[in-house]
C-alpha cells in the first residue's frame, strides 16, 4: 500500500538516524517523570523503531519490552465499531437500526429513534455514565458502584439508563462512553456471543493478535504492565487496580501490545476484518469533532487542507495512555502504549514531523 508521493527515507535521513531521533524523543518525553511504555514505528514492512522503556512492575523491577501487554482504555472502541460493521456487513442489522428494536432494556427517558449510527458517532444524545462536564476523576465512579461489580455491559446500565437525554439525537457531537456500552449489548444480542468472545474470535484471532484480550484486573496474564498513578507531591505511587472496572469491555479496557496493534491495522487495511464498502464506512468522517479532526466509527480522523492525513485511536485512563495511528500519506504506523499518566503527544508529534510527506508542507497539526 505504498504511497506514490511518499519521499524515500534515504532522501531525508538514514535508518540509524531515524531510530536515534525517535529514541531521543522518547527519552526527552519526561514532562513529569521518565516515559514508561512501549513504542513501535513502522513504514510498510520496515520497522524503524521498536523498544520498551521503564518497568511493567516497579516492585519486582520487571522491565517493559515490545512484547509487554498494556491496557488500551478507550483505544479499543474501534474493536466495538468493527464488530458492529461486521454484523451490518453480514446483513444482521443496519446502521439505521434503532436501539430499541435490538436491545430489550427499559430506557424511560431515551428518545425512541436513537440509531446504531448515532451511537457509533457520539451523536445519540444519551447520558454518559462518566460525564466529564460533571466529574473529572474517573475513580469517583466507584464510590457508589464497586469497581469489582462491573464485569459485563449490563452492569453499567444502572449508572445511566434512567437519566435524561442530553440533546436530540443527531444534533451534535459529544464524546460518550455509554453509547459504546449499548453497542456492546447490540453485539451480544445480534451475534449470540458474549462480547469479549466475539472480539476474540472475529478480530483478535482473525488478525493473529495472540497477545491481546479482555483480562480481569485481578487476573492479569504474564508480561502485562501494571498501570501506575503517581503522586508527585508526596513522591508516592499506586497501581490502578482499584481505579478501573475489574473487566474491560465495549468502551475501553482491552489489553494489547504494540506488535499486535500492527497486526490489527494490517488486518483492517488488508480487508481481513471488513470488505472495502464497510471499511470505507468505518473510516468515513461522519461528524466533525474539531478544527482539523473528524470522527468515523470508533476512529478519529485528522485532516489537513481538506484531505485525510491519518486515522488514529486514543486511550486515557488512570494509569493508562495510548496512541495508535496509520498515516495515509506516509504509510507510517505509530503505536505507543504507556502505563503512566503522561501525555504521549510529544512523541507522536516528533514522529509525524520526521516522516512528514513533502507535499504536506511540514509537520501535521496537533491531534489532541
């Protein structure tokens, strides 16, 4: 899938210098504390950088490697979206199907015409169980609802199903986690499979992502990084085991590696998961989300001068930061998984600038 306008690496900088520049960017990404995580940068089949930094387990001094598994937070919303697109492709529902016609759960204050498309694009107007206009600390959710009780999509329902609509369906964009909880219920109802099992079979296995899965926080497999929450004022830290639902799912919480993220994007782009018609639907900029950004189905889209520059997914949770992207101009995949609460944007920006297409006029704009 080479791009005819992409500059040859040899015209700019040697492979060794690319690797050194990326490593320096990672090492300099010490906004508060040194970077801790795994980074992989690949162009076509050439791996320019693949390395781990810091500790997966600080107490045991277990170092992070490119094979270390990390939480993805909201980055795994794309798995939910791909699942829905697969079911639409199979003729089992449509993007215009109404929520009430698929999920037999009472939502007394929800608009009756909420569609699958609106849930996928954060335009449904339903209340969010984590409303960032009301709260800014994800841990506050578990003061009334124990995090160890959240294991399935239905466990989230009491947190928002009786709340009132925020706005009329389709009237605007507002990022919403509850919508993806409901999409997970749709997947279960239509497929007849438990959500993690569906994703395992139809996405992870299909792409040979052998180091990805939905794991219980109290039963993490080997080579999995613990997420860390640092208190810089007290010079202390704690893990995020009590800060997140015990089991991730439809709106966040899967685990993966940077290597498996390459397999996912390769499988997606090479039509292993969806045919071209539905891949185009996934990647279509359905709704504007910012000055230079749009939202497809579970994926963010960066535009520059009216043209699509890259597709990307993001994840932010206590003890979790991640970025995974595919640049359509340079064919660069950038995957960053981290187990600390520190922005990975400086690394992403440096990589984008290093491989900027000669026709884009320089470094792409800020992503978040």
